[in-house]
DNA sequence: ATGGTTGTACGACAA
């Protein structure tokens, strides 16, 4: 089973790229973030015509998540139980016996801002819920845009970024707290090229200069992590015309589809 | 350099 995640920064702008990339990369599950459409305007028909089962949870203009799967999506759920949140950031579904949680963690805007506080509270609520999800689902994947670069090697210039949003110590601690539940960062289970990032700012030709951060992740429960055989970032879509500012992350698991 | 670019929706706001 191949699971991928991609912050597409508008599903309607990126629909042709999602169809073309998924045709070539052949994920069995594709989690999307920043779809930026309410569910009634999600491009369900062209995706279903391409063979996808579709679950989506969106809103006007901002946020929005979706899960595409080759097999039927079961037990679809939205949001973090017990967290009051009017932003569409979490979607979960079971596919082929694997519980897939698609997350779009708040950006946080700037350290010390109201949105930064919301981000830290949100991540703490996520942690509490995932502890329960791990107990319920031996095969659990938590994938998406976490808006946190966990380590210095995930940042093109860690000294420049130290203390800034996406790489402040409280955010890194919140990410480590997710790993402390027993989730593994599948990307770091394997040798990776130096300078591996998943997001590059649109400005200042950041992608061409590889001024990026690795903030998109595929986390796996212990039993799922044991079956992980590969994880990589596919930079190619970021270099194409009118790209998302994020690249897809892809992980393979030794599981039947 | 408080800059720069993109998406949503047509003026800011979010990232």
C-alpha cells in the first residue's frame, strides 16, 4: 500500500496536477490539504471518473482537507473530538484496514501571536486524540501538513529559522510529543538526500535555491511503521508550472491493497 | 529590505 500526502493550495487550481501526478506516482491513498473549497464545490466528479473514492471536509477560501483512495473509504470522521474548531483541518477514514488521519495543522503566523497560541493548543488537542486513536487502531497513519520542521536538518538555515514560526522550540516540542505517543516519522527511517524539504516559499525563487523546510510528514503507528519499506519526497511537482508551494510525500507499506 | 508571491475573491487576509 502506497500512502501519499500533498498540500495542494487549492484543489481547483491544482486538479489537473493531482490527476497527472497520481496517475504517474500511483498512490493507493492520497491525503490533500488546503483544498480551499466547501464540500459542494469539491471536484468530486472528475476524481471519481479517474477511479478515486473521495472524502472531503472543506470550507470557503481557507483550509480544507480530503482523502482520495482506490479502495472504499470507511468510517469517515471530521475534526478532533472535543475541540471546538470552526476551521476544516482534520479528516479520518479507514482504507484497507489502515486508519488514515489527514491533518492540516495551523500555520501559527508568528511566534507569540494569537494564531500561534491556537496552533499550540490545537496540537495538544491532536496529541490527546491520537493517543486514543493509537489504542483503537494498530495500523494508524497520521499524514499531512504539520507546519513544523522537527530538526535542524529539516531546515535550509536552522540558525536563521531558530525561534521563528514553523521552527520554534515549542512547536518542535509539540511535534516530539506526537512521536512520544509511539508514532514514527517514516521519512527518517531511511537514508535521505541532504537538503530534503517539502515546502518552499513562493517568493525570492526559494525553490530554485532550495531554501525550504520539511513540514509535511507521514507518521505511522508501531505496527504500521514495521511494514514501512520506503518514504520519499517527490520534488518534481514543485518545479512545474503554477505549482503548489508544497511537494508530495510518499510512503510505501508492505500491506495488501 | 517589515521586502517578496500565490489563492480566494475583488479588498484584504492567510500562508
